[in-house]
C-alpha cells in the first residue's frame, strides 16, 4: 500500500510541475496558418519561452494581436493607415485598444522607437534595408507596399510573417504592446524532420 501511495504522490507532483512549467516558463504552440512559411509550416509545433523578456528584431514571437485583427478586413486604430497598402500608404502604427483572444505567431521586424516602411514586402528599418533571407518575396502588390514611414511607439513591437504575401500582420492592424506578448519561440519539436532551434 505504501508503494502505491508513493507512486500516486510522485505522479501528482510530476503533473503539477508540468502544469507549472507550461503556465509560467515554456508553452507549446501549433502553427495554424502559412504566414510563417518557410520558417514554420502549418501544423508544425514550437516551444515558447515565456520568461524571455523584451524581444529583439528577428525573434519569432507568440502574442495576442489587437482586436482589429479579428475582422475579415483588419481594422487599424487610425482609419487613415493600414488598409490595402500602396507606395504612398502607411502601415498601421496605432492598433485598436482592445486585445484579441486569438494567438498569433510572427517575427519582430520593429522595436520601440524604430521607423519602418515596407517596399515590395521588404522592411526598411531606420532607413536601412533589413537582411531577411528567411522571408518569401512579396512582390509589388499594394499589400506588399507601405512606402510612407511610421514610427513604432514606446512599448510596442511591429510584427510581420515571413510569408509576406500571405500574412495578416502589423501592416494592417498595428504594432503589439509588450503586455500582450506571450513569449519567444525558440525550438520546434514536430514534425521530427524539422526538430531544432529557431
């Protein structure tokens, strides 16, 4: 009987530790859309570090977007920005104030204080073309071009998918406040042929 009690206690402690780790330290996520191809495929699974702190440009981050991302036609907090894009358009620099319940995963392309413009899906950060070998070229369609620069507000992060032509991201619904960030993705564990660090 004593052995059974020890087993039950051991299993209970193991389950409690696993739940605590998932709640506060490392959390798994499944990739729901092709917006991060070729870096992450639909159905691929990643681990996210919830203690990573403020992300840097290039980090892949899991977060809640603004409520403006919940609509078929995304909504920017400034009706004169976002939208369909174009050479004279501005990406959205003011998100709607409410947080969405959705969970997104994208790459950080701009941090607080950065100036961003997008030409043919390529990011110019503080006037310099970013080297982004991971991204799929977007082309010259309007949604790939937001030629007028915007400045990222303090405490906000500008997110874009690597598959720029198929990504619903900050271009349309704005930067994400740090309090809505869940964590930084650091490892992919499924499928087996894609296991590795990001």
